[in-house]
């Protein structure tokens, strides 16, 4: 009995995306087509691969075991294709990159594009949690994001260290100062990123250790909106130094009594680190990495 390759790919897509709708979009096929392929695979072998959970699905124990197999299988298939492509040089293909902010990743992509102009690049942004999820679900090939927890599924290398700084609008009483103590943030309304943001997580941990709690806070779901809220005088913000940039409306303040740092990493799925375009990206990152 020969397994149907298309049915196996359909199963793999649903398991990777966590649902039939997202998998259908990723594969650019209709949901009924995908459901029919997975159903045909289950019927042929008299098995059940998924449990339906509301709008999503969860693999059964057998489904999880099969997903482990298909991840290796399709990774090797892609590696074989990339090996053949590499025989004529890295002159075509694509590299999908995810990042939590543009400041570190854009110079990397510019350097990659100069070296490999034939590779089509795409870049998506999200908070740290979203980017890591995209990487694990194969929605991107490589990711640049901070403070990765050890994960055997990932290959990661440190790129640079970054420190947290505070900032206020130019009319704020602190605009005449160069630094503040962390405890002084307790007297301010803080403009915060959403849960899932690494900036928010790093600040929360530091304030908890120092037993500092803001009197008020305003949660905003994007880095750009935080800057606009601070510039409008709604409160004080925090940001990693590399992300501060230049904005005449804002004044940066170092935290003089505490060093709050994060390490930025480049990461990919461990099973895909040998893919030619991914390997080329990490080779370039290694050339640009500062000591961390």
C-alpha cells in the first residue's frame, strides 16, 4: 500500500497551521479540498489524526507521531531541492524572515540582498511571541528576536545586546535630565506594549524584582502607537535603545541604578539550518555579530 503524497502534505499543513482554514490559505487551496484529502488519509488507514476543538484542531497521539515524521520528511525534501539549487549557486529562491522590530533585521537583509540579489526576500513583523510561533509553524524561515528561551526545536545564535531606556515628551519635567532611577517610574503613567511583547516582559520582570509598581498604565498594541502616545504627553515609555531612533518630540533617559538588557538572536528551525538560503543568512549574521 503506497501512501498518497498529496494527502500526507495536506495532513502536514493542517498540523503545522493548527487548523484547516489557515492550512488552506497557506497552501492556496480550498478548505473542502484540504478536508477531503485529510479525510481520505484517515479513511484509507482506518485512523483518526485530529480532534476538532472549536474552530481549530488538535492532533491525536497518532497525529503528533505522524507530524514528527512529516516534519523530518519534508525538511529533507526541501534540503534536497536546495542542494540541487546550490549546485548552480544561490541565484534564486526565497527567504521569509520574521522579526519583532525593524532596527536590527533591516541591516541584515540589506547585506543579504547585496550578496544574493536573486533571492526573493519577505519580511513580517509581530511581537516576540507571534514571531516565535510563526517560526515554529514554518510561516517564516528565519527570525530575529530577543531573549529566546532554550528550545531543542530551534537553532539560535546571539547577535547583539541591547538595553532598556525610558523616554518622555520634550515638555515633560524630566526633559532637562539625562537619567532617572527605576523607582521614579512608579510616579508616572507608563505607556506599555501588550503582553507577548519582549519589551513589556523585560520591564515587568525588572520592576517586580525592584518592587516597583506604576501608579497607572496605558496598554497599546504597537511600538509606533506607544511613541505617539508618549509624544502626545500621555505618559512615559520604555524602549530598547536600538529602537529609539531620532524623534525631536522625544527625550531619552538612561536608567542609572539598573542595567536592563536583552540579547537579540537569529533563529531557525534546527531541522532547516542546512537549507542553503538559511545557512547563507546565518553565515552573514556571523560576520556582522558583535560580541555578546
